[in-house]
C-alpha cells in the first residue's frame, strides 16, 4: 500500500455477509465497506459522456436565458402553472454567454485531461480487482440492507428463494 493509499483508506469498513452456500472472494470488505454513498472516481473520461454533459449544460443555460430575457419571466416559478416546454426552438444565447460556455468547456476539458495523466482512481488495486470480479460471477448479489445499515452480499439463488417466499 502506498503512503497516499494508507492515509486515505477508511478504517471502519463493514458490510453484512448473508451468504449461506459459497463465500464471496477474500477482502470483499475492502470494497463493500466503503458504503453505498461512496463516489467512485473513474480513471478515464468517456468522450461521449463529456459531450453529453456539456450539451445539457448549454441547453439549460440557453433555456434559462430564453425564459428570463425573451419571455420576460422571473426566476420564481409557480408550481401549479409550470408546464415543461417540449422540444422548444431555443436559439443560441448572446455572444457573451456563448463565449463563457466555450471557455468553460475548454477549461473543464483541460482539467480532465491533466487529471487523466495520473493514475487517479480512488480505489486501491485490490478493490479494483474485487470490483471486476462481480460482473464475471453472477452467483452473488449485492444489495442494500434495510434502514440504511450498509451493503450486503448474498447468494443469488438464496435471494431469489427468499423473495419468492
């Protein structure tokens, strides 16, 4: 374990083991113990997801500008009168806004590219190996416990039998 991994690891890593027939792989607590609210940081950036995110941002900014300036509406909406515009014909915003969006996209892309040069995932190699184990082995199911008690691992056949009974 590197020094960075040692100082950033979680000490209270718990999960519920509800398996009855075959135990899951060793060190599963290292992955499931992170909890259901752990945010996984990816090593790389999918170009399609990045473009989709930027296009959604541009669309939202343009709609906001259209509603505020073109239609003369205020920021306060009346929930009972709110109607979602289906496929509105929204043109580009003024050059000032479009330029800011272009600069933001460029700086965000540069930030992602610089981050990608490092091995920047927040999982250890052991956790990554365990994470890649589950898509190839479907005899286990990982689910959340009742009352927010954390993740559970269970044999799939037992889980299906319990659900049916």
